[in-house]
């Protein structure tokens, strides 16, 4: 009995030491959410998701989505130009697609990664504006205004968030071999752009890179990504500090005298991973919800596509209407921080996408589908 008691005490001590040594931020790096038991009532949303994804698969590689909200034809606003952005959307949708669609998604993703102009590590920093299928419902044959857009709005924007989408695709599809031949390029891309992972919307890149590196037994990259993730989360304890970085490094034009206070200042939420949403809910909830509610009050009908809101120079002088970027700022916070009900999230999907492969709208739809089920946070297998 004495020997057993001594062994038990040593075991408890060892476990206590191990627990103390583990960084409390590690759960955001090594735990992810799983959704089960999606009810039959969600089937209409699943059917709609499948129909919209099929449009992407039928169209093939996509060009950026050109929108015009302002009063001058050559003053357009482009969205979904980030290399690899569509992969995140397809990864989110993957479990809810038919087996035939899942196979097509695997082919689609592999083609995207094999094309240097479309892969996340594209040297241009954007997918070609004049190549690929047009996304617009009312289409045209030239990317009018791209140079103006890129010069005014695009160059400083972060592109690193796509790394989380790569991990999500491999995790949900099991298709790790799609990443394997490109792994060295991915690591170089991450190393070059890692400093961009300092916004709530981009911190997930460190998490995605750590998980990919662990799968491929790359200890140096794993260590670097975990260290960067922890450092980013520490920065994330201060919404003011994150916003300062957004203002000074990426979205300077949104904070200048002409635009400050004239649209929703939630740019640092764009492309936010669920794990970061969980972190915010547990560590920065009050400040995040205060900012979030300011956007919800200003744009209560954000989910409508043609609602007559003033753009506040968001998309050009005297613009009217808000692009679906606003969805990508509000809906993840609704889901993971505000704890919006499944019914509320489903209500937002009564609108429609503004074109083929409208990633932000499609991801809102997946969010509503999965909110209808049971969500748990689970440790990723080592």
C-alpha cells in the first residue's frame, strides 16, 4: 500500500509539473472545433451550399470579384483577390458536400496549389485580375479599374490568413498529399510573411502553420510557428494594440481623415479563424463586443446584398452599398464571441451571394449550418 501510495503521489506530481509547464495559450493552438449531429432542419442550407459550390467547380479558376458601388465606372472595388482564398471556403464547405463534389474539390485545390499565380505564395500577392472565370452576376470581359484599386487599396493588405485554410482543407479532407509537394514553398512564404499574423483575422496563420509543420515532422518550423502564435495571442489581449497595427500597417486608408468613423472599423477581424474567436471570447470579450455592437448598430441589415447604406467612401467616393467583407467581420464574432443562436445565424442566409464563389457569404452559410449542430473543442491527435 505504501509503495502504491508513493507511486500515485509521484504520478500526481508529474502531471502537475507537466500542466504547469504547458502554456495556457496552447489550447488555442492544439484544440479545434468539431461539429456533429446537424439536424435535418439544416438540409435546405446544405442544399444551397452544394448548389453554390457547384458553380465554383463548374467555372474553374476564378478571377477577383469586381464590384461597383460608387458613381464613377473606373472607381470599382475588388474583393476575393487573395491567393489561395477560395481554398479556405472549400475547406469549410467540404464535410457538407456530396462525395462527387468532394472529389472535384480535391482536384480543384490541387490545381490551385500547382499554379504559382493562384497559390497562397503567389509572387504577385494577388490572383490575376484578367485571368479565370468572371465571378460577377452581370459580367464583363475586362478587369476595369484594377490598377486604380490595387494602387489605392490592395498593396498593403495581409495575405497570410490562407495558411489556416490550407490546414483546414487537409484536416477536413484528409488530403495532406495536396500540400506535400509544395511544403518548402509554403514554409518560405510563411517565413517571409509571418509578421502579418498580428491581427485577429491573421493570427490563425501561425496556428495553421504549426499544425501543418507538426504533420510533416518539421520541428524548426513548428517551434517558430508556436512561438509566433503565442506572441500574437499576447498582443491580441489588447484590442487597442491590434487596431494600432491595423491602422499603421494594413488599413491606413480606412483611418485617414476622409474615412475615419465613416464605416465599421472591424478590419482586424477579417478572415478570423474560430480558434481566435474562442480566444477573444475568453480573454478580450468586453472590448470585442463593444466594437462588434457598434458595427451591428450601424449596419443591422448587413446581410442584405443591395441594402441602401452609405458606403462612407468604403468603396469609392459617394458610394452606396457595402461589400460582403462586412459579413466576414461581423459573422465570426457573432458565432464565436457573441454566441448568436443558430436561428439568428440562419436568418442572415436569407440573402444571396453577390457572385460566383463569394467566399464571405458562403462561409457565413457554413457557419449557420454548423451552428445548428453540436460543437465541441477537441485536442488534435499528435
